């Protein structure tokens, strides 16, 4: 047998063994979950933000964030109220009856990121809701 032919066979055998070893090693590697975000509640003079799940799952008994929808007899429009409390106990609230803002408030879920802004009269001027797999879900 030619020496080059023997080297080719040896290289092919080595390659095959390497592929098998890599397959075995990687099959036992731990699985990694997707990107995760913990977003505690933050409040300011005209805004609040954070995730519902992070607030619910926080070690303190204060944090909360969310929006509620309410209707009044004889009034044709729905209204929304958003509120948040941070770890220090600072609370902010705003209300609105503007249809696009009410619609945004209605989309809040247990794993939502919520950001809302308001004016000096505590009227909501912006409600941003993001439902994303990276946000911590609410635990019981």
C-alpha cells in the first residue's frame, strides 16, 4: 500500500472519530434558556415603568404596576387608570378616557412591561405596553 493512501485512511478515521466525540460532548451540554430581563418598578415625577412579573415576584411587599379599565353607566367611552408603586413605596397614578390609550392599557398581561407618562393633572399622556418573552412572568 502507498504511504499516502494509508495517511488518507488514517485522516478519514480520525475525522470520523472527532465528529462522533463532538456529537457526544455537545449532546450532554446544558441547555440555555432565552434572554431574560428583571425590570423592577421605577417611578418619577411624571412617569412609571417596570414589569408586572418583576413587581409581583419582588422580595419586598410594595412593588406593583398595572392598568385597569372601567366603564360608567351613561358614559359611552371606557376609561383607564394606570398605577405603580416602587420598592420605597412611592406611588403614581394617572387616568385617561382617550381610546388609543385605553386600548394600550387593555393589553397589559402578567408578563408585560408597562411604561406610562402623565401631566401635572395626573392625566395619562402615554401608555406603552410591551409583551415579550424576555420579561419575567408573574408567579402565584
